[in-house]
């Protein structure tokens, strides 16, 4: 009779943010089940999966080698594994039909060093760590174009598809065509979505912009992971600073504004009566 403890292996199925599904195993030969080949030789290992009862949050980590045939540093830098769905099985490699799920969740923070990586694995109860509820403030908490905002970003005048002219500072600064039909600062607080090239699928917010003689220069809030190349196609989207005036005048979308523009600010809370002012006890004017 075969000792099952000597025929067990682990297998990982990873679904990236771009839809690509990859399979890995710590066995010395490839395994196949559920229509997916789980490749050996990737150096994948995982810490013991500790699962709690009830609503306890289950987190663990996995490690492995970076290789051209498996997980590459370029793809990690490009954000293709951020939030990727992950399932881990314990498998009888003599008969993969005998298997059980050890872990389901997503990939969290990834650390790279010395040609290898270590990834945090977050269980399905990880969202319980996040604070909930609504913040009551003057600014709108919705994301421009999402279900709460309701604004249709496909309307003419609120985005432009262009070819990248040049990049600098590892992709933090992008030069694009001048786009004279868009007002100065139109894309500040918007985002740049990369449509082609090594960074395709990523989107980075715009911090500020400036007009040069022949180009419009966009400064991004963060690096896109891999520096984009000249000629890559970009989609630049208009920015929203979350203020009611911007929602009303720039987007004509005040009916969907999710903030509370008349919430008193700190200056009002710290104000005191002044001689000669209208101290009738009535409501204060809003700025």
C-alpha cells in the first residue's frame, strides 16, 4: 500500500490581473488537472497554511525563483500579479484526482531580491481588515466614472488616446502630444492608462502637467513599474479634484456628487464672535 504522505505535492493556480492563468507545483514533475498544467522547476514553496475558524483572517506567504519560463521580475514590476487570484491544492501526484484545497485568496505584497521573490498571500477574509462606513466631508469620495459617480468617461472631450513621445525618471514623467483642444491642467488628478507595451493594463494617476513648446508633459504620482517606450499607446483621462464646483462646472454632474460641500470647515469651528459682525444667532453664510 502506498504511503500517501510520500506522494503529496502542492500545486498553485494563479490568475493574473490581465486574465492569464498560470500553474506551478513543488513536485519534481509537471502535474495536470482542471485543464491546467502545473509546471515544476520553479522553486515554488509555501509556508504552512494556518487557517482559523469563524471570521479569522488567514494569511500566509509563498516564495520562488524568478525565471523566463515562470514568474518574471518584469511582470511583477508591471503590476500583473497585484491582487491576482490564487488557489493552492494538496495533490496526490500519483493520482491528481485525489486533492484538496488548502488555500484560496489573493496575492498581496511581493518582495524581490537576488533573483527570487517572496509574496504575501491574503485569504478570502482579508477584506475584514479594511475599515468600512462612509466619511462625511466636503470632498466627493467617489471615483470619477464609477457607479457612484455615474459620469460617462467615453464622452468626447474627457479623454484622449495618444502615442507616447518620450519618458523620463523611469516613467514618472511622460511627454505626449500638445493636445491644444484641452485646457491647461485638464488632466491633473486624472490618470494615464497604458494600452500597449510592457506596461499595458496599468493605470497611474497624474500629479501635475505643464505645456512645453511642442509637447504636453505629465508628471505621475508613482512609477508605472516598467518604463514605457516611445510609441506606446496611452489613454489620458480628465482629472477631478473631488470638489463640488469641479463636479458642477467641469463635468455637469452635480446631481451625482457624493460629498457634502456645506460641511463646516476648521475655520468655522474655530471662529469666535467679533465686534461689529452680524451676531444675530442666524445661520452663517457658506463660502
